[in-house]
C-alpha cells in the first residue's frame, strides 16, 4: 500500500515537500491554559504576517522525562480539553503526541495529526492503534536510527492501514550528550515520498547535560532552522516559550517568544526561494 505524498490538515494547510512550508509550533508541554492561549495568539499573528500556514503543538503528557520528579503536564483529560479550546478559539489544527495505544482514539477526536515520539517509533501496537483512528501520523526519527531506517517504519504504518504519514528529522545521537543533524539525511528521507518535517528544537538538545534534565542550545535555533528549511521540506517543528529559563520542560532548547517574528520572516523568505515561489 502506497501512502500519499501530501497531508491536508485544514483549509490551505497542506503538508508536502513541494508546497509552502507549514509551521508546526507551540509549547513543549502544556503548563496552563492561559500560557497556551498567549503562545497560540502570538504564533497565529506571526504566521499570518509572514504567510505561513501553521499547526499548534503541545504535549498533554511528557512520559519520557529524565527524572521521576520532572513536570509531565496536565494529563490526558485536561490536556485534551485545553487543546480543544485552543483549536476552537484560534481556528488552528492540533498535533500532539501519544505514548500508549489507548490514548490514540481520544486524542484523534481533538488532534488532526497524531505524533509518535522518537523513542516509540518502532512500537507496533502503538502504531497500529494510531493508524486505526484514520488520522495521519507524524513519526519522529529515533535518535539511534539512520535516515534510511525510516523506510521500514513508514512501510509498517502503510501495512497497518495508516491513511497518511509524515516523518520528522530530529537529530542523531553522536557520542554522549550530543545530537547532530546530517543534512544529507534530508534527501534520503525525502526519497521515501512522504512529507518530511524538521524538529529544530529537539535537535538542539544536550541529553543528560543537566544531570536531572536535558540541556540545550536554544541560542542556535536560527542557523539550524535555516539549514533545515534550505533542504526543501514540508514543515518546520519549533517550540517557543515567553521565558525559556522558567519553562517546565526543555527550556534550554526553546526559542524565546519575542524572537519568533524575525525568525519566521527569514524562514518564509528562504522557503519561497528554495521552492521557486
């Protein structure tokens, strides 16, 4: 079974490698409804200003934190309630990640795109449950996988009846505490003929660098984002926060909200140049 090379997420929002770049952006984890609304409002205005279709992302649960004491989020029920309110208020599609097969169906009632975390991208039962919802899937490439290894993951989803699949580059583990993004890997993954996105935020992680938590190089968001967009991709995955130092998860990797507008201006211009628009 072949999968489509484009995913429609809403009016004028098409995730495809040869279409205008889609901004997939929001918070790493839902901290409060008020914060989510503030971030969504800023994102929506900036995306519209620069002609970028966008999708709101945030996790209702971070199940793979470094410490048992780390903040995980509001949980499934309250998190989906908040995401539904963001979706309605800002008229924006939603993507959020699932960690357990039983989460797939309730999340699919709110989210247009179901995200499979990198460490779980080979979990057959999780992929089967996600595929059964009929929603398209966003597969994060595991940090231990080569770009070509996403081929079997895509094929597995097709065999399980997935309606559509997008795949996401998020860096490869290179020794201890370092992630590296292989620019030639973008071409290898685009050869799979499904939409390709780039998670610049998590590619800037320094796993375990803080001992109790993951560190990061958020100050380098712009050069890495521009490098990824230059490869002609379907979407850019970006996490922002008004005050990264106080973020409850992955603050060192987040882009300060007040730096968003300038970055989007350069991203939109580069995407138009690369795709000949």
